[in-house]
C-alpha cells in the first residue's frame, strides 16, 4: 500500500511540474518570446509556422489560445473586422493652409481622418469639408443659447439657434459635447450623408444641403474648390 501511495505521489509531482512548465511557456509565447526547451517538450507535429496548437499528450492536453486572427497595429491589436482600432491612413500635410490656422487645420484633419476610418469616398470627405467650411470655417463653435457648450473648449461662440460644433449641428443631433468634438460630429455627418439615397451622383453642394437642410443651400458650393485643395493637401 505504501509503495502504491509513493507511486501516486510521484505521479502527482510530475503532473504539477509539467503544468508549471506549460504555464511558463504560455507566458513566454504571449510576450512574443520563444519558450526555452519548447522543441523538446512539444509532441511531433505541434510546432508549425507559429505557436503550437497544443501541448501535452492525450487525456485533455493544454491548449494555447488561438491568436491567428489578431494582427499588430500601431495602436494595439486589431481584429480582422478592424473594430476598436486606429485608421491605417492618417491626414498629414501642412499645419496651416491658405487662410486656415493651426487649430482650423486640426479640425479639418479630424474630419478627414474620420472619413478615412469609415471608408468614405473622397467626394464624401470633400462634401464634409465644404460643409464645415461653410458652417463654421472649420471651428468648433459653442453657442450662447446652449449654456453647457460654453464650458466646453471651443474656438468661439456662435448664435445660430442651438447649433454647435464645426458642422453647426442642432441639439437634436446628440449630446452637446459630442457635437463639439470634430471627430464625433464628423461621424454623425457621414452617417447622415450615407443615408441620402444617390448622394454619390449628386452635385456636391446638393449632397451637403440634403444633410444640413440649410436656409442657404447655395452656401456649400462656394467652398467646393477650397475643400478639394485642402483634401489633397492633407492626404498627399
């Protein structure tokens, strides 16, 4: 009986040791290193082009997590769908351009970046720039009629109804802080633009008007040329 007990105790020690070794190997793999002695411990065929699919023999061996669908990006790890990741293409170019100062250019680049992230066609991004130029001169404006907006960092104060932000979106479009955020307000604009049936075949100014429903529908095309030049400057 004592001999059998010793045998079982020895088996248990071996299992604990093997488990510890596998835990160390897993930690090394997740850190991107090569686990020491992995080739010696892995069963035949377990080591392929990447991390081994499994370790140990039969009877419910230890399985490594499948990381094959994950790719490394500049902002972290990205799933194949691209969710929760930074865009792969960013606006660059000059910090000032024509009559636009550094702050206005930051707003413009945020609008362009969001369009790139969403996969919007260049014409759609140009429409967004035209709209923000016409509505606010690419400024994130607060509004004296919206007291909460005055406490949010802004580029000036407007007075058009309850409109705020670079696109002068009214409060029905969402939270004030979101509307004053160039990236979020651009997302809202693009979302509305994509809902306009046949916007790709419209005149650019008409497409902008279809989203904004402005009392001055001809205002947007006045900035068509500048928006096109600006888009080329920051995406060249």
